[in-house]
C-alpha cells in the first residue's frame, strides 16, 4: 500500500516540488569547498571564509524569515526569497573571477535561501497543524531523496563544470518559487492562523501569547526555556558538521581519491534517510519517545560518527561516520520544527527562525576554524573538534529534555504522531 495515499493532493504536490528543489540544491552545496580549493586554487581557509560569508547571510535570513512571517505575508516572503536566491545562483558563474564579488554573492545566496526556510516550515506547521510532526518527517525524507539524487550527480558535474551545477541549482530554485506563487495563490492566508488555534497550541496559553505580542521581540526572547538550549545544541552540531566540507572533502582530494568518492558519501546519506526510516522509528518508539529525547539521541549518534572519523582515518572510517551521523540527522531534523510548532504558539515562525539563526552561527565559525585546522594539521584536529562539539551538544539537549520533562510540556512522541 502506498503511504502517500493517506495525504491530500496538495501535500503530494508540495512533496514533489520540494524534491525537485532539494535535488537542485544538492548539485551545488557539497561542492562549494571543492570549487574554491580545486577550481579557484585557493586555500581551505579561503574556502571556509566563503562558507562563513554565506552562513552570515543565512543567520540574517533565518531571523528575517521568522520575524516577518506575519508582517509581510507568507506568499510574498517565500516567493520573493526563492526568486532572489535563484538570481544569485545564476550570477555565480559571472562573478567567480572577482573574489570580493564572489563572497558578496555567496552572502546574498545564504540570506535569501535562509529567509524561505523558517517561512516554509512555519507554513507547514500552520497549514497542517493536526499532522505537523508526521508531515515534517515525510517532507524531510522527500527532500533527502532529492539530496541523494543531486549528490549522486554532483561529483560527475564537478568533473564537467562547476558552473553547470550553479545554473541547475538556480533553475530548480526558480521552479520552486513558481510552484509557491501558484500554490499560495489558492490558499487563504488568514486560514493559516486559524488552523493551529483549532488544533490547539501547548506551551503558550492565549493570555501569555497576547502578552508576548504586546511586548514585542524582547518579550519573545525572554522565553528562553523554550528555545535557548536547543539553539545552542544546534549551534554546536553545526560546528561539528563542518567536518564534511572542511575536513573530509579536502582529505579525499589530498589523498588522491576521485571527487566522486565524496559524492558517494552524500549519496549514502540520502539512501539511508530513505531506507533507515524503520530503524529510527524503533529508536523513537523504544529509546527516544519524546521529541526532546530524540534531540539528545541525535547528538549522541553524531558523536559516535565523528569518533569513527577520528579513530579510523580512512575512507571506511568516513563511511562508518556518515552512517552514524545520518542516524543523528534523521532524528533531529523533523524534531526541532515539530517541537517549536507545537510549543511556540502563533510565534512559532519567530522561534523557528531564531533557533535556526543561532544554530547557523555554527556554520559561520565551523568551516573557517576547521579549514584553518586542516591547513595546519590535516584531518586529526578537525575530527577532535567535531567530537568535542558533539559531546557538548549532547549535554545541552539532555538538560533541555530534563527541563521539559519536569515541566511536562511535551506529550509522548507516539501521541504527537
């Protein structure tokens, strides 16, 4: 029996559009470090700097997308951001020879791509409030089927032309913008704010929700119990996750392996996200029964993966590390937006953007620091940093889970789904 039959047609169309966009995105994002290091002939520190600039734009985009969801309107916010992101991608082949202009373009791509991210997540949480946790996981799987397809092609495209990867990514992004332009034109935006009220929000009662609205941004920021620890945990994981672009990637090149070996790692990632769903379902059922527990288990899997890369510094070690890291990714990716949508009230878009923005700080420091460490000492110091950050992340998620459990803000995962 096809599980998609249980969903309405608009969900199926949304999943198809997300898959196409994810495929296009995956053509480029694993290749940025390779492009700067291999094609432009610059150091890994410069490659890390390019990703740093992109990530700074991403932080601003996350905060903007979450804060202006209700002010600008979901249609203008999502369609406009995706269209401008596509424009930036089309410009990359023309600015590649001018390093400062290339960095500015990377920053704008990070900005506009990240503006759309919290807005789309909030839209899903509002539009399908009663099944949000389930749908976040389904959308996550669909996106990563696209990632598997895109990364399988990325290494081959890199051998042909990096510019072709940028252009195809821009085309897929423009198509995604066109999809939302048509799709959101048929959706009553006012109804998006009524749906979650009918489904029931959990951690912010109506009186507190009104108080937060009246108090503005500072009142929302003061609700640190809701978001701060998971945001810091996400920041640390993003630092550690930089090992793939600024540790594993140059290590593969330096050892003389073909670039396709790096693409195969991400193909494995995408395939696992599809075929290992029964395994993560068992983990959620028996070992991580709440979304907060899933975050803690996720960071523990990341820790195991980075330890494998540190202890087995060869391609088999990288493969084993990818397996564990992918299990961690599968647990946390749907858990964070589901938790914030369930507990953030009308201000869920703000908290999704804020948490994503804080987490993106890890993308700022991670590639630059790890690129510098790799230039100085190779893979070993990079892997050590990843292990330490994953260990600290486990502590932060664990403390957050204990706090939420003691205050009984979250139901069992089975009840949410």
